[in-house]
C-alpha cells in the first residue's frame, strides 16, 4: 500500500505525541481521507482542533511544499504538513 509522511507542528505534535510519522493510505486517497484516519487515531481533541480552526482558515495543510485543500489526492511518498500559518515580520 502507498505511504505518506505526516508532519505535525505546534499543538498538533502535542496532541499526537509525535513530530512525524509514516502512514499507509489507500490508492486514490484524498487529504480528507487521511484526516478521517487521523481523527480515528487521535480522537476528538485532534478532530476538534482541525475542524474548528479549519472553518476559521487557521489550519493549513501543505502537501510537498504547497498549500492544498482536503479534496487533494495523495500519492506514494507525499509529505503532508499540518500546522497553523506562521507569520513573521
């Protein structure tokens, strides 16, 4: 089965207890499918963080260095980053 690397930054790494991990995905899985799997794995607290903040556009999903939406199809070797936007000045 295809695998992707998921990297967690900020509070997401605190909730998962990990900075990154490799996960199997199904062929033609979308970012939303991956998120559903992560909700099952890490529970309500993780889901609440993603969903409540995503509605406010605070959570970003970056696949291979580009911001993507949940309908994006994932493929073997993709790197998915889940974080809040980082600002600077």
